[in-house]
């Protein structure tokens, strides 16, 4: 599970209406933070000249050998903020590149950090600009975490509305964040407020209310300093018209306008990951199968929570075959 939650912004967000094509469509989805593992990407580097070139270029852009940590580092080393998010981004985007002509997305989406991977995949961003934004995002989030003690918690087995109401009635900053799938929602905020919300939600019948081992209140109002810092970087980056719609976390709807994509990406750090809503909307818009591109199988599992018969697969497995 991606441990980056989101706060529901009160600001109205516009988006482009998307009329789905009348055909079966492939949806490609990209995981977020928490999917990393030691050795990630080594098989791509060893077996693809294209992948090797992109990994080497990434080392130059970042100014350190991220490949050494990805391929040889310990799990603890991979948890470094400056490594984790770029590592997942690199695994996802480079894997998509190695698929060649087989990679023909009709729609894309990414969970939290994965949204930037999705924007490279549908050609809204080029590889280097996407990597730079991911690196700045990671460092800005870490700085925001250091300003105030904060955390997140996973709430299992309750309806979203119950969790939202409990958070609203607790003193201090605590908000509903990652809407991962029906019955699984992450909350985020100041430590005392999150702990109190967990107590209230346990009494309300939550199957589990567990504090997550994370460094801060990602995607809550406490991420406002990071949002401001990332906004400047996003505004100075070129966003192209995508080759297919991206279903963004903030809207859970298909977006094709570069300006709207920018605005939603800025809002993302303090807005919720509406992943449950995103999955439902992609299926409603004609997705016939979903392919997860990147480390792990978390997103496939979440789709199965929405519809256990929905076809899912892994791009990494397909490449191996």
C-alpha cells in the first residue's frame, strides 16, 4: 500500500470531459511509495541497452549513483527519501520504455508518486523532467515532515463516510487521505490527532486502525510547504498534450489538458488519492484490462477489491515471458 495519503482540497478543480472510445481499452497503472525492493531494476539494466542508457542518465541528472542503491542497497538504504521516490519512478518508466511497440496505453493513472510516472508514460512529461520533479517532490516532502511531528494510519473495515466524519470531529489536523479501495482508507495529520482518530474509529467498529511506519503526514494540510515548493518547479516545466488521458488523483477523472494536469499535480500533495474512485471511473470509461507497470502487485490487488473478476496483469511478468 502506498503510504502517501491526500487531503480533500476545498478548492474547486476543473477537468476536461473525456468521452471514452467505443472499444476495449488497456489501462496502465503505476505504483507509488512503498513498492520498492532491493535489487529493483537490475534485470532491466542487464538485459536492455535502452534501460541501461536511461539508468545511467538518471545517475547524471540526480548527481549520485541511485542505481547502486537500487541494485545493491539494503531495504533500509532504499527508504532514504531522496532514493525511494526516484527509484520507483525509474523502475516504472524504464520498464514501460522497454515494452516498445507493445506499450500502447488507452488510459493511464498512478497512485500518488505514480502519477508522475503515468505522465511520462503518456508523454505529458519527458523522462528527465519527470525525474527532476520526482526528486524535488521527495526532498520537499521530507522538509515539510521535519517542520512538525506527524504521521499516518490505515483504517480497515469502515465506510469512507464514517472515517471522514470522525476525522472532522477530532481536534487538531487529521484528514481522510488515501482512498485505496472499499474498506481501506488512510488518514494523515498531526500525531496526537491521528492517534485520537484511531481510538475513535476503533470504537466505531474498525477492523484495524494502525499507525503506519512513515516519516510524516503526507498529503495532508501539513504538506502545504512542499506543495508551494513543488508548484514553482511544476510551473517552470514543459507539459505536453498527452497521447491518452491520465486519471489524476485529485479528480479521479480523465484529463487531457496540459494546464489542468499541471494544476491537479500541484494540488496533489495536499489532496486525497481518490484511487477507489479512479478505478471505478476507468472501468466505467471502458477499461477492459489493467496492467501494472513497476515494482510489486499492489495496484492489481486493489482493482480486485473493486471487481475480483477484472483482468489484471504485470508488465514486469509480461516482459519476463
